[in-house]
C-alpha cells in the first residue's frame, strides 16, 4: 500500500494527536524547543486551544499537520481522520503594531518514522504558501539549534538566511545550546 502526504490546517479535533506528537518532539529533542517536556505536560493540552481554534488563521496564526494517507484514498481533509499525524509546524504572527509585518515559524517537528521522506519540506512549503497570502506579512523568522545542520540546510534551501546567533539560547539540564536566527522575506 502506497502512502501519500496530506498537509492541512489543524483544528480542535486534532488536539490530542497534536499534543502527543509535540510531547514526543519535546522529549526526544529538548535542545530544539523553548518549552520543556515537563513544562508542556504541566500546562496540558489546553495551552494550544487558541491556535487550534483557527480564529486568527487568516491573520497569520495557524498550525499545520502532515498525515501519511493511503494513496488510494481521496486526499480530502476527512482522509486524515484515521491516518497518523507525522509532522507539525506553526506560524505565529507578531501582535505588536510595529512588528505585524513579521511572523515566526514555531514547533517544527517530524516524527522519526517519517524522517527523510520530505515531510519537513512539504510542511514548510505549505506554511510559506499560506504565509504569502497573509496581508501585510513581509518576513518569516525562525530559530534553530546551531548544531542542527540538517534543519539549517532545509531552511536555507527554502530561502531562509542566517542573520545572527544567540549564544547560550537554551539551557537543557545544565548544557547550553546556541541558536541561529534565520529569516526569509516574502
């Protein structure tokens, strides 16, 4: 059975699957996320409800999910109901008046069983396509662990450029990690 990739905006019905995949990412790669695994568990699944409601999606706040679906199944949004969520990414627009021309890529994660199959690239391409439709949005920023060469190369291949480095950006159990600051202009 061949599988195809379905990328769609996540909604309230995806809440539990999204939270479980996020927890997997936080646990497996604590050096790649600002939020820690225990912090996420303590805050619970409801911390993502506003984004999952999608009320600000047209303004540039949304979460996208990637699903591995049977290629024979129609790639409608309903096809993802029984398919596993294998990757996520979000866009969060700045709310400050003087910074509303910017948004940030957040929560990028692809499950290990889907790695190397183009899921991350597909998620980011979908995010950039949607971001291009957001009125007034000129710049997409992201932060990536300086040691994560694969992610940096992916971002660079999609037009992101490094503009700085935050030294000791994250402290994970006493080990400090630098982070590259990257941006892409629309």
